[in-house]
């Protein structure tokens, strides 16, 4: 198994584990989670309500019991697009290949316990993709304008980071282009930054600091401010929590730091009046919160994911992002098999195979990138060494002696 094979499987499975564990606690507060489960959640748990089929506000979704949610289903669909095209994607790929998967290919939906179209599982913010592109025939590059601004685009773009492994700026640019068909404002920005963080995490020898540098290097506006606030809040933080009370303190620090940038407001199910509207000063909560748990646990997969799960609110997407980054840093060895095996069985999905499929596509994409880069370097050498009449122009060497293109310096 190559490095990229391992990291691709790690990122995809790590994100899916976070998704499945976090789905059971999504929408609740840390206090409610502890009361419901008799303490902090430490793994896969049962649904919040035994009668999940008709219990509000959960129905009709079977969240818990190791079931993945729409985060992983959308990730899988994007991987299938990469596997089909085996090239970098743009907004048109969303219209031409992702939308047909959403509306034309039934698949097992764990939360519905039935075979259905992906369109029938995703929320309205993701149904927007189909409405705008398939029915509205909107320019894919602009179709995301007008949608609610949330984490919908960011939650499934980890594959973009793998397609640009080791190139955070390339991952950011591709994710911004691709998700223009889905989101705008800080929702689209978060997708670009998260893809950059994944790309940084899977580079050989990468550290948490490399992920932080990549995020701050590409981020803009409120997203940049939120991420910087989180980084500053954890400056000098060297020891991961070891007790439940330290975990609670970490979660409170994350929430207090992110809250000024989060448009949803203090009550997750009772949103503020300006929630999820375009803004230059706001950020989605999920990405900076995920970074907070990664920093608080110094890149430890289990700690960061469980921190996100017990945080509540949009726990599944926060855990997806934290899980993807930590798994990218640590590889498949850090994703607990006991969780992953149970989640694959409960979800009826070979998540490891999804990672292998993405690895195969990424290998082809990176190979083509290398060939283009080599050709570009040759072209630049020729451009810099040829005169207008086509003859070689002397170029000084390091000692100032004139040389010609191709001559040894």
C-alpha cells in the first residue's frame, strides 16, 4: 500500500466514523447529551429516541446505532465522480455527474433503512443543487448563490483534499470552484479551507502545525478571523484533556471562541434572525470548532472525534472534519477498527472501499499533475532562454558567467 493509498482510506474512513458517532448527538447540548447517555459518549450509541420513526425533531431518520448520515453519502457520491472522471473537478462536474447520482441511482440509505435516492435523504440546502442545476439550468458556477449558508458544501469535500494531496492552495481553489454550484459566502469559503487542511494533513511528515498554516494561508474574511481566534485560544496548549471535566472545559473554550462568528446563535434549533445569511464577518461553526478539537487533542483522532461528538450542535459534521484531518495526519492506524467495522456493518457500506476508490482516482490525477508540471517547467525554461529570433539568449550562471540554455553552468 502506498502512502496515498493509506491516507486516502484513512481520511474517508476517519470522516465516516466521525459522521456516524456524531449523528446520534446532533442538535443537542453537551448537558443534554450527558443526561441522555449517562455521561459522555465514548463510542457508538443508540438513537436519542427509541421510536425514532416518528419522534420529533428527529423523524424520520434513524440516527445512531452506527449509521452514517448524509455527510458520508455525499462524500461517497463525490468520490464516484472523481473515479469516473479521474481529473480535477469544477462546478460543471457537479451539474453533469453529481446531480445525476443524486436523482438517478437508488442506494441504501441507513437512516431511512431503505433503498432510496440520495435526493430523498439530503436536506433542503443540498436539494438546492438539484433544483438549481437540473431544473433551473442555472450556470453551475453561480448556482450556489441564494442558498442558505451552512456547512453543506464543506461536509463532503475531503476528497478534494486527496485529489490535491500536498497542495493546499490547489485544494482550496478546486473546492471553491466545485462548490460554487452549491454554496456562496462563508459556506463556500469553509469548503475551500477544509479541503486545503485535508491536503496539508496527508503530506508525508505533516503535523498539526502544517494543517494550521494551510488553513490560515488560504482563508478569508470571517472564516479567517474565526480560525485565527481558535489558534490564538489554543496557543501554548500542549496537553490533551485526561478527565471528563477537562473535556468539558475544552468544549466550553471552543464554543466561547467560535460563538462570535457563528450566525446560528446560542440555541441550535432556534436560530438567530440573521442565521445562515451571506456575510463578510461570519463563519460556519463547524470548521473552526473542528480545528479547536484537533488542537485541543494535538491531532489525536479518538480524542478529537469524541470531543466533537460530545459538543453537540452540528456534531456529525464537526466530527467529520476533525476526523478527516486527524486521520490524514495519522493514517489508517489511528482509525479504530472496532468503530469502523461496526459502522460498515450497520450502514451496509464498504467505507474502506470508498477510500481505495478515491486513492485510485487521486493517483491518476496526481500523475497527470506531475506530467503537466514537467511540461510547464520545460516551457518556462525555453521561454526564459530563447530570444525573439529563436536563438538562445545567454543567461548568467551563479558566478555571473554567461551560459546558454542547455549548457552546463
